[in-house]
C-alpha cells in the first residue's frame, strides 16, 4: 500500500517520458474543459456577481476595461490580431513553454507542471462557487472581439456544449500566462528571453481585457490562483521527493 501511494505521488514529483507528459497535459485540459462546462448554468447569479465586480472596480477607480477596449479597437488591424491571440496563445504558448522546460530544465519541470495542475483544480472550484459573466456578456457596451474579428462565437450553441460562458473568475488565461511567464523569466539564460517572459503576463492581460473576455478583477483572481498553485505544488513536490529519497534509503538498508 505504501509503495502504491509512493507511485501515485511520483506521478507529480518527477518528469516522465515526453509522450506520457504530453498525453497527461492533453487529458488534463480536456477534463478541465469538460468539468468547466458541466452542470446547469446560473446566469442570474453570474450577472449578480459581474455587477458586484464592476461595483468593486468602480469603487477602487480601476474600472478602465471599456476604455482599453475602445482604444484597441481604434487601432487598425489590432482587434483581429487580439482575437486570434486570445484563441491561440493560451494553449500554444503554454504548451511551448512546457516543452522548453521539459527539454532544457528537466529538474524544474515537475514543479511547473504541478503548479498548472493545482491551479487548474483551484480554478474549477472557483467556477462552481462564483459564476461570473465576462465583459462581453455584461450588457455594459463591450464588444465581443473574438466573435467579430476572429469569427469564433464562444457563446454559440455548439461551443456552449464544451465551454462555460460564465466561468470568467478566475482567469486561467492570465493565471497560465503568469505561471509560464515567471518560469521563462526565472529559467532562461538570455536576458532578452527573460524579459519576454516577464512581459508575457502583461501582454496576456491586455489581450483578455481588450477582447472583452475578462475584467481586471478576473485577472487578479487568476494571479492569486497561480500563486496558490505554486505554493501548494512546491510543498507537494518537495514532500514527495523527500519521501521518495527516504523510501530508496530504506530499501537499500533492507537489501
């Protein structure tokens, strides 16, 4: 039994073959999307929560999302680029950074991967406990940039069967960007690459706000989830590795 528990723990503590890691990440994201859209959608609660978010931001004088989107839409060609960036960067950049960490910094891979896993689990709880509509569905005059410019209707009946339109808090677009951005900034050898990593979360923040998909509050919540995921993953990975070393030492003594 102890050996079985150790084997399960080592799934998180150590990097595995590339195919196993790739399959695990794909399965995790598919499960995330499935669970994210599972159950009845409480649009009334989502609208109330969104109104509370807007009221909070206004009380703090940080309700600037509408101005940011209007500025972005005034720049020729920019809305289309942002719409495609919203759809592509979340998966492609996160996947690319995971591959890079796996190949170039294998010892750090388990921590980065486990941080993403734990953050995703926390976010799923948030979607259930606090449904919230994104700006584009808030009725406050935000444009749906992704639908209008990238021609992908996130609120369509087809995508609605896979996608929860009122799962805006926390923003995992920002949470993932924060995790992989920090990873690049901390691990890259070239200063220019580290600067790109440090700037990536801010770039993602601009994308999700300018496309009308998240409020600043959503991004802040995503950042909090990412930090919490990292703290939990750090303890989890360190504890598992410590127990694995103790187990191997005991096995050698017994032999």
